[in-house]
C-alpha cells in the first residue's frame, strides 16, 4: 500500500514539475510575443521623426535624438540620417544585440520596414529573439555566434548579405575596432561604432586583439577596459572611406557616413566631436566610481596605438586629464 502511495505521489510530483516547466515556458513565450508594433512609444516617435525631417542644417546629432528602443537617443539620429540619404538596399547588420529589446535597429525594422541581420554570442538571447513578435513579422535573421575577425565575413556572407547595405552597428564590448577593420564583404553607408570615451579625445587606442576577449565585471576595473577610442575609429574610418559626423550625447556611439554619400552632412564634419560618457559603470568599495577616478582606473592597461601599431601603457594623471584629455 505504501509503495502505491509513493508511486502516486511520485507521479503527482512529476506532473507538477512538468506543469511548472510548461507555465514558465509559456510565460517566456508570451512575454517575447509582446507586439512592439502597437507600443505607445511608436506614435510620438513618428511625430518627432517628422519634426526632425523638417529641420534645416543641424550642428550636432544631439539635436535630433530621441529614444524608442535604442539605449540612448540613437533612434532619432538614425531616422534623421536615413531620411537624408537615398539608400537603395534597406538592410542593416547589428552585433551585440543581446535579446534585441534594446538596440539601434529595432525601430528601424518596425517603423521603416528594413530587413536585417542581428548577431549575439548568447544562444539564450537568440532563442528569445526567434520567439519575439518582431522576428516573424519582419524580415529579420538572428545568428548565435561569438564574433571574431576570423569569422565575421563568413557569418555575413552565409546570411546572404554582400555589397552595399544601409547600416552597420558594431557593439561587442571588446574587439570592435578589429572586427570593423576586418569586414570587407559589405559596404555600409552608415556605420555606428561603440567607442570607449575613457580612452580620451585624441588617443588612437584599442585593446590588443584577442579573439576570446570577454568584457569584465562591473565590480572591478576590467569593466572599463574594452573597445577602442574615438580617435582610433576616426583613423580607421578615414582608411575605409568614411567621414565622421558626430557622437550621441551620452558619449558611447560614434557615427560615420561613407564618403560617396556624405555630402548632405557636410555641415556636421568635425575634427573633434568627442563626447565623454556620462554614465558610470564600475564599482569600487560598493560605490560607483566617478570623476577623474573613472578615467585613472585604466592606468596600467596595455593598449595598441592603431596608427603606429605599437604597444602603449595607459598612465593618466589629473593634469593630463585637465589639460589634454577631455
């Protein structure tokens, strides 16, 4: 009798466990199915985009910023740029999108009916995207891959994308400079790169290339040791035939236009355009690091001067920061 009771209890527990699993799975699926096409943020964004479209020459990209799905004001900048350009192939590629709920191209996909490719190193994130309403209701491809210089071109080609495209957004928190340098199978008209503003206004620095690089924790200084400086990206952009037109107001994304499309933005050409990030990501002693300390935390880091190809060691002082750095 006891054995029968235990058997029944075991079966009930198994059913309960299975039910919980199904409920969790269904909740995840329904949450991903949230329809951003009906988001209350869409209509105000359309109005702002129309207001920006009617503006004359602007002097800074910050004048046209607004946020829908981008982390900062990049949705507005992108809408302004594509309105000024005659882009035939309305295709984008974006790296490092996580689950794609917050990204530079989601509004572009939904609002402007572009098609695109997103890549992320997390299988869980890509699975989430593939259950998202935006995935099946738009022409979107999503690939799970850890991006390196060695695989990026084949990843793009295998997705059926080559030649002229509208936009490339690079944000992989690490080898961004080296990956953009390696890309040769597409020629994007607009390029957005995440830069590390803590590297300074003039330095042409990147972290050394390491195909296995993963950005560190917010609880130590390694969170700040990633990517490349704005100066490095401007140097690379010039070599690849692009003009720098500015940064977003939060100091993390830089914008470049291919030279054969850059004429509408001549008023934005800027030898400087640097914006220091306002956010503070690193913790020390349970407090977020601020002021000059969030810059000096980089001291001792080995970087590559991309112009000379020589190794340099970061060594910022308060005087450097005050006089030359920012």
